[in-house]
C-alpha cells in the first residue's frame, strides 16, 4: 500500500486545496513529511481531467498555469472533476533542479514507481496507482528546463492502438499551442507518458520553451492550452481557441536528435524555427582551454525544422544540442 495520504477528499463536490502527505523522516525533520500541493474541483457529473506539472523541478510553464487554474476555476464552471497537481516532484521544484535533491531520481524515468521505494518512486507510484485511474484525460506540462529551449508545442505519441492515438492527437490539437508535435520518444521506459498511455488514457504533453524560466508568452500558451483541453473534454463550456492555427510537426525517429561529441563552448549555426538541410552545420563546439584548435562541427542528420536547441553556452559530451522535426 502507498504511504501517501491526501489531506483533502478526491471525490467530494466543491473546491478543495490541500496536500498529498508523504512521511519522510530526515536529519532536519524527525517524523517529517513531504507535502505535495493538490487541488480538486468537482462540479456536476462528468469526466475527470488530471493536470500535472513540475515532473521536473526546473520547468515552470506548467506550474504557473496550474496555480492560476487552481485559483480561478470554480465548481460551478466544471462538469466533472479537475485534479490539479502543479508540483509532482515537490522536492525538485523547491530546489529548482531537474531531478529530486532527496534521492537523485528523475521522476519521469521511474514510473510506475514503487510503494516501498525512494521518495520520488513513492510519489510516482501514488500518481500512477491512485490518480491516473481516476482520469479520463491527462495533461502533463514540460519545457526545456535549464538546459534546453523548445518551440512551444503540445505533443502526442505514436501508439499501437489507432483509436487511442487518434484521441490523443485530437486532444493535442485542441490544446492550441503554436506547434503540435507527433513524436516518438528515444527513451520511453519509466516515463509518466508511457504509464498513462499504458492505462489506455488520453494523454497530452508539452514542451513550452525552456531556459529554466517562464515568459509572458509561454505562460499564456500554457494557461489557454489547459482551458482548451478542458473544453475539448466537455469539462468546461465554450469553444476551443486557436487550434486551427497550430502548425504540425513530427519527430518520427532517432535521427531527429543531435548530440555533442565534445566538451566546450557552443556556437549555434541555426536557431529555433530555422529550416536546415541534411548535412548542414548546426553548431560548432569550441574548446575553452586553448586557442588555435579547430572546433567540432555537428551537422544535421536530416533536413527539417529546428524544434529544440541546447540553452547554456557550455556543453558536455553527450548533451543534446538540437532536435530537428519534420514540418507539415
């Protein structure tokens, strides 16, 4: 059994703010707890949406949008139920780090988690076993964090079940981000995405910028997207906005991803949104310990549109430098 207990009811009518409380005794807090904020809003009978952010602790677009929704949505607005979890990995959010400072675990690679595991594994297990089964549709916000920057897109995955893929694709388009991405993950094992889709749910994720911050534009995209998704699901009244303006992209295989083969200082040769040809130079990596040495040049493995780029000025061998997507 999970050790996590909610401090609020998950199925009672009305609007409830509280926590998921995970006992965690540690050096600075004997018999302490990890407190994970949660809001549940239930109105008339209808479907359930689970809206999550903070899977990684340095990605803020989702948490900002979900805090706003938790504040402004009222039970009278809702047909069904909205479960809002802005800070899935609460310790990582408080530290501003991608992975948890408590156990060093990347939450988005440890699903379905373990009830008897580390702190991050226990949180993942609760979300997977207790919250996801309640949901008809799930939205999990992501962005590039401190190390990547993305064109703002909502995404759905290529799935074996054609009907489920169609439902996810329709929800992705309804989100109404400037870009909509069909994608195949290079490392799907342990992802929240994989766990949710494995339960047959309609699932949408995002990449809405990055650099370890949020902008006015990305915050607006994130907030409107959640409202659109809730309208699409029939939980909120009103029409979806901006879906017809979203431009389609796809990431069908591993050739979309480009990695650094040396350490140093990056000189981008193509920016986000640029079209590149196969073999075109994407970036140079210059050494930072000497002059007079030729840079390492990374070239495009395929033609397409630059959908993501490395954000900091320094790179290490193995860092993701760029992602190229197929437009249209």
